[in-house]
């Protein structure tokens, strides 16, 4: 769109003229750009971001960060995060490598990257593949990229001969996993329902405005706790701590990660909402049951795990 290109060019010209420490956002060119953005459609927003994104290559980190935060604002107003998101994360990473990094620029890059990443699991996956992970002086981006996305778990409840395949998205900790997994399987498995308010905060559907608590309806173990076809060890050999990441769950030989559900241990094990509340209002987390296993499939999976447990004991 010609009008979008003109607004973007005018804003870029302002950014190229600013001096260190100056912010361009009160300039008439930026006010006109934002007024256009508030009234245009998705096509217009996309055209704005595409035109602005070319300036993310500006060698001056502060000037590039002004462009990045502008793109972040447009994404918060409905523009697609896929257009400039990866370029912003890459520019953030290169700015962090500066010696010393421009901390004002890093703050704006961090906020802009977070606005994009929180709205797209595909972008988070792509950013991790590009090498972005924990980034110095970018706490929000580091938190979002540290979430677990697109991980499949095999969930087995041996005492009930039930099993599930669950897919995770934007999961912060094992406690976050436990809360949403309990919400997904309770009803099919016996136990006290999870408070809907807790679920709403854990998914990101409700703002984290007060400290909440959740507690175990099950014990949560990795595959090493299985000692019989429907029996878990009485000790803590497979214990999954609440503050660890689901990506740290010990995998089977074939790479799959398993969570075993059993009768609760350790009394009233609980965790508060700091373990499962999202860092941004746009972020959405989920544990989705993608398959319920047949009883025969559950038996086969348990037999496979017991064989691996036996092999491990034999080589210990």
C-alpha cells in the first residue's frame, strides 16, 4: 500500500536523524503513522511493518531499536508477528553482543521481541532454531524463549490402566505442566477438580492479579519410577520437581518423555501461581490431550518401559 509505505518512510527518516538519547515517537511523522495504523486494516498494518522492518539493519542499535518497538506496537494492535519477529530477535541478539551493549536499545529490543514471540508459537520455535536462547540484558525475551513449546508427552496412569498423549505449548515449569495436565485428565481420572480460576491464570486467559495456589492430585514421576505393570516405586527415584522444565524430563531410549501418574506422595505438595502465571497478557499456554490410548496400548507402553527399567538395572 502506497500510503503505508509513505508513513513508514517518513518515520524512518526521523529515526535516522535522531541523536543519542532522543526518542522519535512524538514527532509528527510518528503520530501520523500511529493514527494510520489505528484505522487501517490487516493489509495496511502488514505493509507498514514490511516497510519498517528493512530499517532493522540500521547499524546504530538505538535507532534500530526504535524501529523494533514501533513494530511491536503494531503487532499489539493486530499486525502479524511473523513479518518482522525473527528479524527483531536476530537484531536483539546482535545488539546484545555489543561491547558494551546499548542498554536503552536492549530494553526496546527486548520489549519488541516479547510482543512478537508471545503471539506466535511458530516464531518461538524458529527463533530457537536460529540460535536464540537466553540473551544477556533481555530478560523478557529470555523467559519467553525458555518456555516449552510443541513437546509431546506420554502420560500413563498405571493403576487405572489409562494413558494419553499430550502436547505442550508455552509451558514455564513442571508446576505449570502439572496444573494444566491435571485440568486435562481429571474427570477421566478420579480426583478433585482444579479451580477454574487457577486454570484461567495458567492458560493466560485471566490476568495474574493475585497469588493463587494449586496442589497435587497425583504424584508425578518419570519412567524410571515404574516397578511393575501397575505399580510405582515407593521411593523418589522418578520424582519430578516443580521448578524444573518439562524439557528436562528424562527421555526413553526412543526420545519420548513420559509422565507417570500415581497416588500422591509427600503429603500436600503444592505450588503457587508464580510457577505458572504467564509473563505477558498475549501469551497462551496449553496442555492438550491429542490421543487417549486404548487399554491394550497402555499395557504395551508399560511393558516397553519396564523392559527399559530392567535393562537399566542390569547395567547399573
